[in-house]
C-alpha cells in the first residue's frame, strides 16, 4: 500500500513541475547574454590619429583603420602594470583591433611620426 502512495506523490510532483513549466516557459530558459559594448574606432590619416583620446569600458575594444596614404604603426609606449603592449606593425592600409582588459591609461604613438605629434590615448574605465 505504501508503494501506491509513493507513486501517486511522485506523479503529483511531476505534474506540478510540468504545469509550472507550461505556465512560465521563459522561466526555464537561460538568461540572455550580457550586451557587449560597441567597438570604438580610431582613424589613422596622414600623420594623425582621430580621435586622439578615446574612452572604453574595461574589456572594450578599439579598432584602428588606416585611411591615408602614408605608412603608420600603433606602438604602445605605456600601459597599466601587467597589461599587454600589443600593437600593430607598420602598414598603409587595413585595420587593427585589440581589447583593453585592464583598467587604466594606454598611451600609443606612430613611431614614424611621433616627433610630429602622432600620439594617442585609450582610457579603460
């Protein structure tokens, strides 16, 4: 007699779970992924970065795009302690994208035109 009662309780429990899922179908779905920040853009034109200073969220990305005729590079001179100094080699076209996982100020230059003031800053907040 005890096994019949156990079976009834088990069926009742299963029925309750199925009914709850039918009433609130979204309740069993995973939460949507967090919205990613848009990639910020910097253009590289004949001997200047535009904009010179850009602010991103920590973990955000910046994309540099070569738009002019001259060769340029993106060389990081100072970064937060432990952050990568990964930059882009000298070229005259294309693009380079990197993310900024550590909070702080990243200063970069074009080594070819640094003396002419071709410098930029990324601030990751």
